[in-house]
């Protein structure tokens, strides 16, 4: 039994309605892809770059703190002692 012999197939039949639905789905999918490419991806990139910069700054500060703790006299002026360093520890 082939499709053309199926009742309801033909002009205005089920087969044509399925084809129209597929065309609409494909069109909506193309629009969704365009939106993602034009709006979503650039925004995600901007936010990712900002987050990476923030993480890099935080890691740099953490490394500086570790370095100061492992070598407490490296950043002191002459005559300064560890007790004079009043920065809060976090």
C-alpha cells in the first residue's frame, strides 16, 4: 500500500499538512539558530570574558597573599616588623 492510495492523501490531505508542518518547523529552527548566533553567543562570550578577568584578578590577589605569607619580609620597608602589617586576613 503506497502513500498515494492512502485515503486523505493528496491536495489538502494529511501528507500535505505534514509537509507544511515540517516546513514551518524548519523555518522556526532557522530563526532560532540565527537568534542564538546573533544574540546569545556574543552575550555569553562577553560575560565569559568578564568572569575570566575577575577570576584572574582573584587568583592574582590570592597568589600575592600566599607569597607574602611565605616570605613576610619581602614587602617590608627597612625597620618595619610583621606586627606593623595591619591588613586584615581573609
